[in-house]
């Protein structure tokens, strides 16, 4: 039996970063809608939000909410499902926590000429 050396704590902000980066590398995601979370951009008792992603932690379980701007040619339903699967897998593999839900909100669609627009 291996001796317990101490405690490992993962900050909720780390989970936000994992979810954000995972979503952004999913084909069909143009960007995250950071404006939706402007009013909630604070650390919760057991969670965090930043950059269009909100994470809530309950013991060893995580729930994620994110707001996405999709590419114009993406299949929205498939995109949402791919994001859910990828984020759930990333959190499970990287920090060993179970994911109870990943709620994806497709807030808008980025049209071909919108690439240069920054908000």
C-alpha cells in the first residue's frame, strides 16, 4: 500500500481553462461568447467562470456551462455533442473528476466575413 503524501486540490479556475481550451480546439467553434458571462465573471463558493465558461464543483463532480459562437458551416447539434464529449473526457483524464453535465449554448454563428471583427 502506498503512503498518502498529502492532498491535491484542483482550483475551479483550472477546470474553466481545461473546458475553454478544449472547446476552442473543437472544429466548428469560432470562439466563445465572453459577453454572456460578463455579469457572472467571479469566483463562486464552489466554482468559477471566465471567458464564456462557468464551472461548478460539488465534491468530486463537475458541471460545465459554456456559450459558443459557431462557424457558419457547422452542424450545430453535432458540434454541441462533440464539445460535450471532448470536455467531459478532458476533465476526466486530466484531473480525474467526474463530469455530471456539460451544457452547451450556441449563442451565435460567425459568418464568413466576420473573422476580423473583435468584440
